[in-house]
C-alpha cells in the first residue's frame, strides 16, 4: 500500500485518521504516521469506525481503494480492547485470503500495527509447504491471529485441538468473491461453525455477486453495507466506474503474428517503467519468460516470470524481486491480478485478454493505485473487437491505439532461439497448445470464438518451427493459412542447451530404439469372413468400463492428495502425478 504524507489527493478524503470516531489509539496513530498514512481513503473513512463500534460490515470497493488498512486497523484496535492477556493458543482473529501472495501481503501490511500489541502472536498460514511445519511452529510459539488461505487454515483447525476459539473476536474475509470463485465455499462453511456467533465479521469484495450475498447472510449479523466507487471518467461511464482514477486505458487491434513484435516495441519504448504483462496460461508465461530475454532489443531488461504452477518459494522470490526494482517487466497469469499491491507499477499490458471478464478490472487495477497515474493496454485480434463495446457496457471505457506498421519483425529471432535450444522449441509448442485450449474455455465465447482463430498466424506469433499434432487442428479444420514451416531444420536433431538434459534425451532415444528392435513384429492375421464378427459394445457397456476407469483414476488422485497433505510430496510432484501439469 502506498503512503501519502501530503494533503489529500483525488483518491483520499479530507478526513485524517486522528479525526475518526471512535478515536484510534495512540500506538495505531503512531504506526500510521510512521508508515506515511495521514488521510483516509473513502473506504477506510467509512469502514474503520463501523468495525470499531462492533458492527459487521459488507464492503464493496473498487480495486486499489485501500481495503487492507480498512480492516487491519480496526482488527488491531478490537484486539487491543480484549480484557485479558491471550494465552499462546487462544485464537482471537482470522483473516482469510484467496491466494498465498495476497495473504503474505496482508501479513506484511499488518505486522507494524500488530507489533503495537505486546501479547498477540500473528501466524501466516498458506499452502506450498508441509502443514506439519506450521503445526509444530504453532505448538511451540502459539498463534493468536491467523492470516492465510481457507484451505490451509481449515486444515490447521481440523488437525489441532490445542487451538481455543472461545474468546474469538473478529473474522475478515478479503476478496470474498474470489474466495468463492476459487472453490473455497466448502472450507469457509466448515470454518464458520467453529467460531463463536458473537463476533465481528468483515466481508470485503470488489464485486458483490449473488454468492457473496449468500455468504454475507450466513456469516454476518445485520451487516452495514459499505459501497465505494470511483467517479466517472467520461460520458460513457455512467455514474461510476470500476477502474481507478488516473488510469488511462487503451486497446490495440493487431493480427496474431504481429503481436510479439508490437509487444517488444511497446516494452522498449517504456524501458524505464515498471510493467506487468498478463498472459492467459502458465505455459505461455514459461515460454515468453525464456524467449523475451533472448530478443536483442530487450537485452539488459529485468524480466521476471510468475504463475500459479511455480512452487511457493519461487513465486515469493519473483514477487519480491519485482516489488523491489524501480523498472522491469513481470510476466504473469491472473495469479497476480487481484489484491496484490505492488508499488510503483506504471503500465499494465494484457497480451491475452483474461478468460474471466471480471479479471480485466483487477488486472488494470495493479496500476494507478491510491491516486497515482497509470496506463493500461489490451491487445486484441481483429475478430475480438466487440470486446471493446462489451467493456464499455461494463463501465470500462477503452481508447484505441493504432498498431504500428514499422516495427521490426522478431519472429526470426524467436525461431533462431528455438533452433538453438530444444527447451525453447518445446516450451513454444506447449504454450501454443495451452493457449488454444484455454481460449476454448473463454467465458465470453460469443466474442472469443475459438473455431475462428487464425491458427496459422497464431503459430507464427509463437515462433513455432512446425505445427503440433493436436485434436483441435485435426478434427476441427482450424484456419492454418499464414503458417510457414521453418526450412532446413530437422526438429528431431535440435539439442537442449542444458548439457545434462541433452545427455538424458540421448539416453532416452537410445533406450527407445533398443526397445523397438527387441520387440518382435507380428503380421496382422487376416480375418476369416466366415468367422462371427464381434459386436461393438453397447453404450451401457462402454459406460461401465468408463466408470471403472474413472474410479481408478479418482483413487490414484486421492492417494496423491493424501501425500500432498502429509507433506511427503510438493505441489509440483502432485501436479505430475495427477496430470494437472499438462494444462
């Protein structure tokens, strides 16, 4: 969260934290001043007094509005009023967050305020590492405030009878709509009954969906609704806008084979800025993460990949690295689209529009936060232009930026990189396949029609040397016009740049050839026409076989899940065992 020591800007009110009623304690005011927070944002001015007066709140506020402090400050004040010194395993408060990164950010924002409480021990609980390590730490050090993801917190609550909730004071559900979208309804419904009904509850969300409303009914007692929106930025935006003030948003229409060159041109023209580039799939992030650093125009740029299939340590390092630098590029999926407050982001590039249209606003909300100015651009294919009108209807107006005609074509550089390193070639194929399959699942399928994709140009945009063998190309006759296979190259002979991987590849090839030589070849016997023809299975028989196969697959997945929960395998191994890494 960004501080402001000056008079209120357009994102702040004229209300100082010291003027709130009921008044905040001196230690909290001191921590706010030390962090540079003097004036409240609208959501803070409205919410903090309500929670401090022991009201339940359901808060609907645009991204970048300062929601984190809106619940951290009153939470700490409520815990300060607790009459008795908490025992080590007495849980007084819980903050639930949809992602590990956001939970870690909340923990870091809350730390200086929680440190004003001499006897309260906070504990960050997120997945990615073994649950036993968290349990051991709680047993040894205690935990009075749990901050984390619903899955890990429920797991801890379910396993640890030592934790006491009888004096529980406050529950916060941050990004409630996202908590439900990610499938945490079951864990939340299991957590709520374990907590006393006479507690304070705050539900914070950027969008109040029907599901969020149902959650509010289940978890809140006579809540006060707080709704804070930004002013309209133009006549198209009706009375309010979902995007931050000071944000300039553009769109660019260009063919799929031109997108990489336009991206590189755009990045080089903004080389001194802090930029986030969003892709639709993890495989695309992996691919462009190895390709872009090899482009001559981007030499020396700090390029950092981040996506949900990276292990927790790698994700944490990537986010920390991008947070610390003053200029550079973060390549990511929607794992970094919500809640995260990365300071100083100047520009957001949506190379691929998100599958879920609600994520569009959250992506652009990473810039222009708390009154700062920022820019955002989305790249669209010619047949996706209806998306502009779709966003205008949703109060997200976009201005057109003309595609440059004189930018250097980087496709030869991408193909050269693929010819020199098998890893680049394979990542390109995987990224291409994953993009098409993600495109098929687009929520706005009436605009993003996958059967009308110009696959040939898309493959050129990925810099592929050849088209992959995939059912979507074979069975649906997708439009492959425009693809020119690379000449004078045998893809089987392309080597890994990594010597160890290349040695392993050669060993695998040798073993495969030996196995083929050892396996006897049988001529297919001719069928006697007089013999009775085996009848095809009925639909019922096929379903019975499928049911057995499904049960075996579920059983394998369940065993893998138990290993993951015990901490004997990590998420990467779990993904490999269950086949999730292929998507």
